C-alpha cells in the first residue's frame, strides 16, 4: 500500500476538528449542568467571565434567550442583554434568528455560520452545538480554520 500524504493530512485535520468540536460540545454540556446546579445568575456570570471555566482561547460558551437576547457571552460581555435577533453573518445569514428557531423546534442541534474569532480577530467559519434549556439555548462551538 502506497502512503498518500494528502489523504493523511486531510484525515488528520478532520480528526483534530472532530476532537475540538467534541471537546467544546462537552464544555457546553458542562455549562448546562452548571446553570442547572448553580442557577442562572451564577451560571451566566461564569460563562461570561473570560477567565472562567468555560473560556479557553477561542473556545467559549454563549447563552441566547429564545427571544434573541444574549444572556451570557464568553467572548464579549458587551453583547450581554442585547437583542441580536436581526444580526447576520458576513454572508447575510440571520444566524441568531436561525438559532432561536432551531432552539424552539429542537432540544439539541448543530449550527454553521461565520463569526469573528476572538483570538485571530478574523471572520471564520464556525460550528456551534446548542441545547435548549428552559427559554434559552446554551451553545459552544469551534472555529473551523
């Protein structure tokens, strides 16, 4: 069997991305458990804390109300309490509206869109895993680049 370096690189990149996505989905599950155990006020505060347990470089959690209002944001505390229902990504995708609609229809879901990476400061493709919790969705994602 001949070694195919392109296939190896592609396979390795896929595995790293899958591990990253799985790792942040696990962090998202821990975030949901933390909110359930400690309550919304403490949970949202910890998620928004950039030095808290739910933020690591470009990995962070967000909590959106099903009305589009940000309850917690691990990368940008200035977004908290803002209604971003009409926010669109660079391709014009209304990702917050889509997220709230998916949250109303599904207990858990994946979502793809583009967003500013807090580490690279570039707009990058992002994939989020979200879980509905009462009248919110708790999400954690990875940047695909």
